[in-house]
C-alpha cells in the first residue's frame, strides 16, 4: 500500500459537505433532454419576424425558452457552488496535513542539496585545475614554437645559440615530465630545433663562402685598379670630345658607366683612351646583364614560392656576379630547407589534431568513470559508517587509495 493510499479514501461530496444542498444535480438522460430542448425550439420555429400580430405569441415563446435556459444555468450554478466549497475545504485540510511533513522533507532536501552542490563545486574545481594544467603546458609549447620561428630564418651565430639554448631547455622539460601526455609534441619540437639549427648553419656557411669569394674579388680588383691607374698616368691626350666621360665638380673626368674618376694627366695615349672606352662599354654590358639576370632570378623565385628580395642585398649582389645556374642552385637550396621545415611542422600539426580527436572521444568515458568511482566511494563510506568501520585502518587505507586514483 502506498503512502497516498494510507491517508485517503473515497468520499461522496454530500458526505464531505454535510449539508442538504451539498449534493450535485445531474441531468439523468442527456440525449432525451437534448431532444426535448430541440422540440421546444422547433415549437417556436414559426416565429421568425416579430410583428404586431404575433407579438403576444413571441412573448410567450421567449418566456418558455428563457425558463428552460434559466433552469440549465441554475443547475450549473448549483453544482459549481457545491464543488467550489468542496475544493476550498479540501485545500485547507490538505495544506494542514502537508504542513506536518514538509519541514522534515525540506530539512533533508536542504542537506542533500548542500552535498550535491559541494560535489558540483569539487567537480568544477577539478576541471578548472585540469584546464589550467593543460593551458600551462600549451603556453610552454607555444614559447618553444615561437623561439624556433624567431630564429630559424636567421643568418647569425646568435640565432644558432638561441636555438641550442631552446633545445637544451625543452630536453630538460621533457626529462622532468613537464609536458605529461603532450610529451610527443615536445619531442617533435626538439627535432625541429635540430632542423632549424642545420638550416641557419647552412645559410651562415653559404654567406661565409660568398664573403670569402667577394674578398678575393676585391683583392683582384685592387690589383687591377693599381695597374689601370699606372696605365692612365701615361695618358696625356684629351678625351673631352670622345663623349665617354663627363666632368665632375672638381674638374676631373668620370666614366659614364664605371663611374671611375680620372684626371687629364692620367690619359697620355690614344690606345689608353680606347681601352678606357672599351671598359665603359664592357661595364655597361655587365650592368645590363646583371639586371637581366636579376629579373630572371626573381621570376624563377616567384614561380617557386621564394622571395628573392628577402635575401640581404650584399648576398644578392654577390649572387648576381655569378651565372644563372649558381643563383638557381642557391634558391633551390633555400626552398628545400624551407620545405623540409614546413613538412615537419605540418606533420606535427597532424599529430596534434589526431591526439585531440582521440582525447575528445575518450573524455566522456573518463568523466563517466570518475563519476561512477565517486558514487561508489560515497556508498562505501556510508556503509562503513553504518557498520561502525569508519575508524577501521584497512577501510581508511582502501578509501585513500581510491581517492588517489580519482
């Protein structure tokens, strides 16, 4: 028998009200009553338009129809009054009975809700700490990624030093298990440090080679310049009419293309003048060839996704002193280095995405498992308390082990 069945029983309204007018009035035969009313309407159906001739008949018809309607309305009013008084008395009794048990129910409910709210707070705090832990790891990984991006395109020894320091730091973090379940990503970044160091070193070696070649060229140019000055000193003939030179502000002559400044005393024979003119023509040809080579190299670089203008100007000039094949070889080496680093980064990004997908699929299961363990632990504590084992050392140790797991 339910709690409701213990406190209620069927009771007639007239018994509940205990008044002579407490009984409901019921129309015994609804269909017959409907037919009688329809007959009454049909009886007066001939009265459609009221005139002086049928005025008295219309008044009698209205009286009969109105009395029928009043009778039906009085039945409804009577029944409604009876039911309202019954409802009012039932409500008062019900409220009085509920007031007996409601304080106890509210007291217990408040205690249960307090425990449930505490559990929710603990769960939220655990989630906050977990998110904080993951954010901290991601920030640390981001620091190392930024360090690689900052120095991997450099041309200086200092870039390698920064990358080496970063590599040693990330190795220390890995050994200390700072990245925990994200260690695989830290391992990938460690490998990227090696790739970046190799990339920078290759650029430094190449630039050193270019500088060395430039130094040799400068030494040879100095020797040639000394020889040219010695030869020019022998020239004494005027070259103003040649049109290959222009005067500077100090009165000396300047080659139109070599931009080399000479004096009248430096020109002593027509042969030397012709030689100087030939040099001007050769220099013009060389400058035009360098411009064409630079244009071809820029077009080749753009087709292969490489920015030739990003190379230091000194390196550009040294490259353009060589031929197209040497320039192309240098650009291909840079593209290969950048492609290798990009491929490594894409692979790491893919690994991260795969891990995130797997973790997301397992997280609901982990949350459910943690909730089940919490519920089981609470039940175990309650049972221990019921049988008096709350202070029993083995029970306490078992509880601590389970708490350590979650």
